[in-house]
């Protein structure tokens, strides 16, 4: 097995103002399923195409945004390994007991320079619905809504992303698939821990700890069009798209959940291998990099976050 | 029955038709699309349209409205009491008069409220 250590984004915990509205949005519109609701009111969701217990956690709060982005490791011993690496790098590590979220094993957590909390864990129970593994159909449960297949990545906004880049490369073994360099410095980075063009991305922003979007993967470009039909039919607040990113090449649409957290559904994107060089963008082509067809940023891209 | 129609005045820029049950910001965006908002030196600030990002902060100078939950990062309880709200989260119950306010995050950076068109 070539992918070891940190494998992929596992779950993300999002703050929402109205839990029932959020549950309806993420289940009926994005196409996820509710797994369970915890005793503290947090709601746990997953795609029917995911095996693990959950990939989205909704927490009621009076401010929208993101609590934590968590990555799943291959082995429990990886948690000890990365705890040492992170501490040696000079970042404090805390521990979350198994069961703090239903179905999830022990976690380690730390705050990165951009102000976001990152967690690592190695164990997740499986939950239903999930794919069958013997003579599996293409889906076990008929897809609905936008038919999201998995939590794919998040884009987070905050200061000191040069430090984030160094930390993710040196302490967590991520690689930088693409980056945008402006005349006044690094603007954005797309980082991968596996074979996707991005597992997490950061854009430079004055305020720490902000969420730009949470992304779900769809099957293909037609599915992105179907998502756009759903967005219009159900009067979901749309940001931009359907369009394409030059960076990662994903075919995409951006829209907002009922609390104003931006979501993305997308298809495509290239396969990343660890020997690939970093692709770089400059100020002259940044528009094409972000929105390939419009070839310019929309006013919301750099300013609207939760 | 047709929804009740109100007028929302955006001080210094003109007025928009708004309907009962409609977000004030949606009515203003439509008016902007029809060219009914004059002397807008800059783009009408529109973000998530769902109360999370805070860019469409306005002060309600007059009129009755109801509101959705809004992120406390952008509208404090005191703000809300004083009629400082997010235009995307209020629904007119009468004619309204609004004034654009500087978003919290922009104010913290010492910058101006609106983005160049």
C-alpha cells in the first residue's frame, strides 16, 4: 500500500445557526444521510458511498464557520508518530478521547498558523448506508439530491499561509500540488496527502480561522448540471457556476448552506502522484486559475467567508 | 392571493419593490439589475445571502420587518436591538428605509465598506 500515514479528509465539523434547516439542506439537497444525533445535539451525516461512520458534523452555534477539519490516518500508531512530529515542529498537541464523536476513535488536535483546528484520527466504525463489498452494485441506496459521493476537501482562509505550507510539508507529509504567487507574496496553496489534486487548501486572509467552502465530490459534469438545477429549484443561494477551476481542473458550482457556509460540489480534477512538481500561477493568470471560463475572480471569492 | 408589495428605500440610491416574505437583499439585487438604484458608486455588497458572511450589513432607519438568525460574528445582540441587521436575513412587513453599514470584518481592517464595481 503506497498511501500511508495521513490518508484523506475524514470529517469536518461545521457551525450552523439552525440545525433542522442545515440537516434538510445537507441530506435532501446535497444528498447525504443522517447517521445519528449526539446527546449534545450535534448531528452526524455521511454519503451512502462512504464506509466510515460520518464525514460531516453539524454543531448549533450563534456564529457560522468551521470548528475543525479532521484527517484519517492508516494506523493508530500514526497518531503517536504525528504527535511527535507536530510537537517537534513546535506546535502544541491536545487529545480527544474515543467516543467524543460517535463511532470515531481517539483523536489528536492542534491549531495551525492560520488559526484553524486540525485533527487526526485512525479509527472509525462503519455505518449504514454504505456500499456492499461482495458483488456490489454501483450504489446500494439510490442516490438523491445532488448525489454527493464523498466529503472531498475544504478551502480555509487565514493569515500566515506560508507557515501553514511549511508545517503541512514538514510535520504532516503533505505536498503542494498548486500555488498562487502574487507580487506581494503567496496568496493560495492546494495541498494533498494522497492522490487527489487537493485534500485541503488555504488562501491568505486577514482574519484567522475562516471557512471558504466545504466540497463534495460528484460523479461527473452532468451531475454538476443536475446540482445547478436543484440549486435553482430550491432557491439555494448560488455563488458561481457551473464553471471550472484551472487549478485542480475541477468542474464545479459554489453555493451557500442555510447558515451562509459556502459549499462546493465538483467533479473531475487530475490524479496527483508524489513525484509530480508543484504547478504555479501568477497574477496575470489568477482569474483563469480560479474560474477557468469567466477568467476573472468574482467579487465574493476573496471576501465572502464564514 | 398576491403577496403584499412594499417599497424599500436605500438612502441616497433609490427604491426597490419588495414583496412580503422576500429577503430585502433579494429585492435590492433585483432593483440593481433593473438599474433602479442610482448613484451607487460601488457594487451592492452581496455575499452568502444566508446570514453567515456579514457583507450586507444595513441599518434599518424606519419600517417593520421580521428576521432570520444571523451570525453573531457580524450582528451582535446590541446591533440587532438597534436595527443593524443583514439585509439577506430580513423580510419587510411594511415599507423600509435602510442605510448601508460597514461589515464588521472590513471595519476591523480600517477599510471602506464597499467594493469597487
